[in-house]
């Protein structure tokens, strides 16, 4: 696969419900902003496959590939790489 115009293929990272020590339940995010990079142009030296990134909501194109929901987003719509 070759993506054009600096687009990146990402998959949302499921963030489960959490519980604090005091018992407060923090639900998983309704609008997931964290995603894993599945494909990136080999010439891109900043972002790598497997990186966890923070993305803007509503800026990508949803695609279903091999039964998995993925999203194509422009590189400029990523807010940062989570280390």
C-alpha cells in the first residue's frame, strides 16, 4: 500500500474504564483521541509504524479493511506522538 499526500493509516487504541483507589470510576473515552500508527510513508522520519499518537477528532476518513476499522488522517492532523 502507498499513501499519498502525507496521509497516515491509524487504528484507535481502546481505552478501558478505570477505577481510582478511592473507587471513582473513570469511563473510557467516548471520542477516542489516541491511536496506533499502522502505515506511514517510509520517507517520513518523524513518525514510525507502531507509534501511539494523539489525533484530532473528526479529521480523518474511516475505512474498514479486513474487518478492522481504521482511519486515514493527514499528518498535520496529528497533535503529537505519545512516548
